[in-house]
């Protein structure tokens, strides 16, 4: 048999024995928290394909579950899950980030990828590049060009069309602006807290207090600025003021006297306060003033202080009619002398709260102190103090009474020598006993300050 025929028969027999190759086995992977490099190695071993993970990919754990997929589908799912792209060069498949793959492995002739530059008019290239990368198909390369304020996009024809549409939408002029809202009555810090409580401030919008100008700096889109301006106009109103007319009286009646005022009214809890001498009020302050004036004319009372105190609603105010007495002492911890000041005189602390019906609820702390004596250079301070919370209406008088101080004094006068003689010495002695009863009474009359009073 000629040689040619022998080779032809061998080729035909070979074709008959080998036949078509078996299809590739389906890919099945079930991994959890496996390093991405180890996951690529498992995929390469199971598919019998040369896979190379680019150095731009950082080590990180991946979790993947694939069952019965073709290699191309399994590779696409793996790349999409990890924001990677794959390119095949000969018998090797390279996997990496879009930037690294497009830079190191340029598209082969005939590839569908194209590169186009988009110039921006309003948006920032860096910010827009990140948004486009998340919105465009995997494998698209988006680079920010700060020199020309543009974006360089490498993608397929459909990817470039989608990028053009997105850039046209995102590169429109923004209505984001900043305005300064001046305040008339509120402090900047208080207005900022109130604004944040009534209006959600979500970045990039923001609100800031400018204490030096007593204003708010508000930044955001037009609708946010309009709502912020409306909120500030609603909360920037003058607070109601309360004026307290105070009279502090020192009453010193005699033992046989029956001097006082029958107090009446209601405490904060609504209980009747008639007959109480410590904390009460009456609705007619004219009668109280007439009684006190009568006592003053008789020489049985003296006005210690008669100040007027004005404060805003829910704002604490205090006054001191007297002096601060310095007390010098040695501090063993520091080894130096320290000075501490003690208030001596009439102290008053008020905190008003105006109700919807015009009633004034006041937290009161009254204090009257005097220096009684000195011991080793240190003063002994006698204090009469009362704390209470009462509710009255405009013009009604709060009375803080019952702050008593009683003093028994005995004086012995005698003739020298003769007064010391037993029995007969009593003739030459004179004994005087006195009882002094002293009471400090606070009369406090709150008045609502009307708008015309504030504007006058």
C-alpha cells in the first residue's frame, strides 16, 4: 500500500477513535471568608484555566456560592462581585481593577471599548468620577482630569452613551447657596439648637451659629434655605418679660401687740394657703402696703430694701442688696491663704414661668442675713432663708413671712462694792429684762411687661 494511503487511513482512524472533546465541567464553588487570592486559585484549578490576579487587587476576604455555571459566567459573577474586570490575552486571563486593567492591558484591535473626554461646566471632576464609576457598567474606566475640568471615560458604545446622559444630568447648575439669617431677639446658639430640633439638617446642607454677629449661616439648596428662613422667623420672637416689685420689711412688734396680715390664696398644688404665715399671697396688694405703711409710721417696722427686678420668661434672675463680706482662711492643701466671700444683706432669686392663661409661676429663694458677732476674726452670720414655688396672676402679691428672730436680753446694773453685799446688796442692784421679736417679711408683686412697655 502506498505511503500516502497508509497516512490517510491512520488519520481517519484517529478521528474515529478520538471524536469530539468532552464539554468543560461546570463550575461549583462554595467559599466563605476566603482570601481573594485563594479564591482565584480555586477557580483556576477547577476550571483548568490560567488566571492571574493583578497586583492592584488588595487582599480581602470574599464569600461566594456558585453551582453548575460555565466558566465565563462564573468569572463574570466573581468579577462583578468584587468590582473587578477580566481580560484574556492568549491562554491567560488577567483579573484586576478597571484602572489597572485598562492601563496595563490596552484594548486589542477590534475591541468594543472606546475612550472619550467629557468637559464639565459646573460639577467637580473628582466627585463626579466616583458617582459615574458606581453607576456605569462594570469594567468602565472613569478618570478625573483636573487640568481641563473634565472626565475621561473608556467603555463600550452603550457605556459611553449612558455616561454622556448621566454627565449631562449631573453637570447642571446647582441651586446650592449660603445665606446669613440675622437674629433680633434669640441668641445665635439658642436659635441654632431650635432650628436643628425643628428642621432636619442633612449634609451637604448645614447651619452654623455666628456669635459675633448674632446670626445663623445656613447652606443648602433653595428649598432648604426657604424652610430654614421660615423656621427662624417663627422662633425669633421677643420673650415675655416679668417685672418684680420687691419690698423687704423688718417688723419688730411688742409682746402685747397683735400685728400681722391674714394671708390667703392658693399654692401651686391648688391647696388653700389661708392662715399660713410662711408662704402665701393675696389678690389685693394695696391693703398689705397700707398696713406696712401704718407700721412704719408707728416706728414698729423699717423698709430694708425696695428694689425692682425684671427678667425674661424662664430666665433666672437674682439680686443682692447688701455687701459681700470677705472671709480669709488658711488652706492646708495648698499652703496659702484663701478668700471666700459671704453675701450679707437681702438676697433674692426668682425664676418665672408664664402660663397660657397669664398666670405667673415663680420659683422663689429669699434670704436675709446679718453679721451677728465675730469669733477669732471670723463673722457669725445670722441667716433667715425661705424657698417656695407659687402661682399668681399679674399684680397679685407674694408674701414670704414667718422669718422670725427672737432675742432675750438681761441687763444687771449695781453699785460697786455695795451691790456685792449679801442680802442687802439687792437694794443697790437694778435688773432689766427685754424681749425683742424681729420678723423679716418679703412682699413680691410680679407684673407682666406689656409690649408697649418694652417698645417705649
